[in-house]
C-alpha cells in the first residue's frame, strides 16, 4: 500500500503516528512500514533497556511473529529455545513438553527483552517510510468534532514542543500509559510484584524449560534468557512494593530454602551482586472506548499477571489483528472505513486474548492457594490430556475457553476428591476449595468471556 500523505513536503503528516516504540509499537511499525505506510514512531528513549519484562515468549507469540514474517528478529542475540515447562514441588518434579508425540512444531524462546526490542526497532527504522522521533508525547490533538488528528510532544534534545498529524494515532505507551483515560474505561489493579534476579551459569534441572516452583509459600519461576543466564522471578504478594530490606528478607526466607541444590551456588552469587529489579504485576481487562482517529495497543489497553508469560502472546496477536484490518483498507483517506476497522479490531481481540488473560490470573490464583496448588501439581503429573490440554492453553496455542474452564474445574474436583478420600468429614476445606475456585474464575470470566469466545476458530496456527 503506497499512500501519498496530505502534504508530501511536510514530514509532519503521516498515515500513522505510534506513541511508544516498545514491544507493541516497534513491532507494528516493523510489520507495517515495509508495506509503504507512512509512520511517525515516537519514543522518549531509544537506548537499550535493562528490564525483567517480556523475556519468555510462549510458542503462541513465536507463531504470530512467524505469521508476520518477523521471526528473524529472534536471531543473532543468544536467545534460547524453550521446549516446555517443568514443575517442581519439594522432591517431586516432572517436565511437560509444548509438543505432543514426535512433533517439534512449537517452541518458546527465552531472551533479553532489551536486546530483542533493539532488534525490532532497528528492523522498523531501516524503512524509508518511517520517521523516528525522540520525544515525550503529552497530548492527543483533536478537531472540533473530537476526532483525534495527531499528537503533541516535547523533543528530547531541544526540549521544543512539536506536533505530528496523522490519520491514525496508536497509543502503545505501555503500562503507565498517559492516554488510557482518553481512550478507555480501563481500571488497573496491582495483583503482586515480581522481584527479578539473574542466575549465571546455572544448570537447570530441565535445560531449556521454564521452571515453576510450587513448594515455597509464594510461587517463583525461572527460565533461560541467554546461553549463560537464567532469569529468576519471585512473586511478592500484596499491593505495596517491597522495600530494599523486605526484598532480601523475602528471598532468604521464602525462596532460598526451597531452591534445588544445583541452584545454590549461582543463587548465592546473585544475592551477593545485590542487583534486584522489582516490577508491579497488573491485571487490567480491556475496556476500550471507540474514538475516531485513535486506537490502543499493548499494555496500554490490556494487562494480565506475568506468571504465564502471556503478555507478548497478547501483544503480538493484537499487532497482527490491528494490522490485518488496516491493511485491508485501500488507503487511510476514508475516515469512516478506518473507524469501522478499529471497531472490528477491538471486537476480534476479545476472542484472541480470552484464554491468555484468564489463564494468567487463574493460574496465579491457584498457585497462591495452598490447597489448589497441590491439586494442579497432581493433575498435571497425570500426563496425557491432563497436561497436554493445559500446556496448549499456557502456550497460547489453544483459544478454546471451554477447555480452560474444564481443566480448571477438574483441578478443583481432584482437590475435593483427595480431601474426601483422606477424611470424609473434611467439609470446611471442601467448601473452601469450591469457594476459592469460584472466587478465582468468576470475575475473570465476567471480564474476559464474550459469546464470540465460544464460536470462533480456536487454534492460532
Ligand atoms: C514483571 C513482568 C514480567 C513479564 N514477563 C513477561 C514474559 O516473560 N513474557 C511475556 O510475553 N510477557 C511478559 N510480560 C508482559 C510484557 O512485558 C508486556 O506485555 C509488554 O512489554 C508490553 O509491551 P508494550 O509495548 O505495551 O509496552 P512497553 O514495551 O513497556 O513499551 C512502551 C513504550 O512506550 C514508551 N513511552 C511511554 N510513554 C511515552 C510517552 N508519553 N511518549 C513517548 N514514548 C512513551 C516507553 O519508553 C516504551 O518504550 C511481563 C510483564 C511484567 C510486569
């Protein structure tokens, strides 16, 4: 699609203006720019970030990158294939592969998010149709009818205030988005915090797997992010960020005693480095308000607990969906058609992300519940469909919400049977399991399920 802008001599007129060259913004730029769409890509910072977010791509995310022809962006920076998950509970452990039988179709990838993002940005910015802008956007401009016509930003180096005009402004400015209030009724809540450490030269019990530890009072996970580094993410429950002293105390009392022996040395080294990073974990169901000339993408629109590594599965799926609708237009000049496409994108993305969103917060709820987490461990250990179904949901490869609900209640049922078997009079705990299971799943189902979740195509490959 090669569309002349309104004023080809004035670089301030664009088809699309993207606020935030993060995972969502840079990826949609990299996908659309080679198609000749004139894009202004604005970010306040283009240097490589050191973050603990977005370091494990589930196979669903990898598949969507492949669909967009962008899988080459995973190469050349020591990213690691991830073949599945391992669950560890005291002295018991077992792996679950993403692929069933002899298939090798689906892998996840563990990586340094900062390196990956730089690759995506580089790939986007090599296109002539993109203009890179270094600045902080502070306002959406609108005309007298309330149609968004572009953005105002403060340029980083000159501190000048400038404007960019575009037919479509995409707000992909991440989880502290400044434009959420203009384009959604979203309400975000902090579920917990993740404390991140890097373990160096650590031999994992199951190499090239994500590891989930269930024996500790709060869950923690780890996965490779390069050939020599493993990311350890430790949950810190509650809505208040841990203070420096709380972090050490939490790790030493709630994590260290539950680490396998092969971790002890690299863990001690990581503690000595004292380089902890802390991030809030949000839940924010998408409640977009349709507005002409603007659309939301990425964490600005929708967030879920990162325990399942589902964020980028949702982000890339949204990038692909929005792009498919935009690319179906002959050009960006028909504002009514553009508006219809934005509406379709918001509708379609519900189905695409239902399972990713429910799975993330339901699993976090289950893993933070002493009774249910023992049930999930036993259930998955049975193998066959009981591990194959849940891993396809976790991987972001299966979008069938009926399957998710079936496995969720099967876990609760297993817990009930186990309790009843031990002691038939264990009624308080049996009622507690039923109540806890409903309290976890009901609000998620209300927020995330739509009629379309049940009848649309359920595989994403
Ligand atoms: C602790 C944690 C761990 C996670 N781990 C995983 C994982 O393992 N796997 C996974 O798939 N997902 C994970 N996620 C989720 C995933 O990282 C996010 O879904 C993803 O990064 C969102 O991308 P984004 O583009 O919306 O936001 P970001 O990548 O944060 O990008 C936002 C961009 O906007 C820019 N910006 C912000 N405001 C402005 C402004 N006013 N003007 C100009 N630019 C601006 C910022 O500089 C930034 O570059 C994790 C999340 C958390 C919190």
